[in-house]
C-alpha cells in the first residue's frame, strides 16, 4: 500500500469519506423504480462523495496534483475506449500508473463503498504479489473525476492467458467456481473460502515470457470484508 505515512493517510481518507454521498430524495414510487432500473442508486449522490473524498485526501496529505503525471505516457484512455475504470500510463522506468475512477463506488453499502475498493486492492496484493499494486494517493483524472492512483510493476508479457490456463492456475492455488455474488456484477466467482475472484478471464490476465500468469485486472475480495465479519485495518 506504499509508505507507512501514505497508508495512514489513505485509511484516514477512506474512513472519513466512506459514508459521504447519502441523500434522502423525495421521489414518487415510479421515479424510484425508473432510477433503480437504470442502475442508479436514488439514495446516493456520487458528486457529494467525490467532493468529500477530495477534501479528506487533501487534509490527510494524499492528494496529488497534475504534475504527478509528468513524463507518463497515456496507454489506455478509459473514456475513449469505453471501459469502466482505469486510465493507464507507462512510466519512464517501464512501470505503470493506473488512475482508477472509482466507478465501483456506487453507495455506502459494504459491497459498493470506498472501503470495498481498498479491500479489493489488499486482496489482489495478497493473492498476486508478482503484480502487486502500490497506492500512491488520490487525484483528478483527465476528465476531472477524483480517482485512486495505483502503481504497478512492469510486466514482460507474451500474450493474454487462455481461459484454460487461468482456470488451471486458480485450481492449483485452491480456488473453485462457486456461483455469483451480490458484488460480482453477474460473474461467477472463484473462491477458496477466504478470498473470492470475479472476472478472471483472458482480457484481464497476461502470460509472461517467463511462463507466469499475471492477474492484472480481475475483481477480488476477501470473504471477511464482504460478509461484514471484519473491518479494514
């Protein structure tokens, strides 16, 4: 998660901003139904959340200004490509920076909130240390959206992994397919009882020239966090 000071600032920011965005709109039943059918939480204002996140990140010393991207080459433009989360930059040393727009933060419920995003990163790092993230802080992406800034090591990839390779790898480390979860967007998850992984498919896993698989963009979570048995550190 980065230096001790950065980790502390990140956790303080998450704790303070996690419940921001709650609203109590006065809406008719048909209006509520319409919003919910479009996947919009009528009781949550993402703009309020974003304002509070930026405020708290600045107060805790983990807000980065635009100069942080100096010298970084934009490889993947999330908005232009129509993908859901990340602008991806190549750094001068060959490593990567991801600006995650927190699109998965959709409410204050455990499976939708900012803390869930941090649990996802911590779980990823535990399961896939060969491609672990470092959390650098928060900043606005090129579209003005407050985003989580992640650093990831260079990967010398040969190709995308096949589904068979991915499945074999997960089975070897104790995972089995175990149905759909509330947080998994309709995807069946792989589970080992402690951790769960969704969206483990070829587009999100690379095979390195060394033969290793690199799970670069799956959706992992800890069972403890998602079931409410524990809180983040």
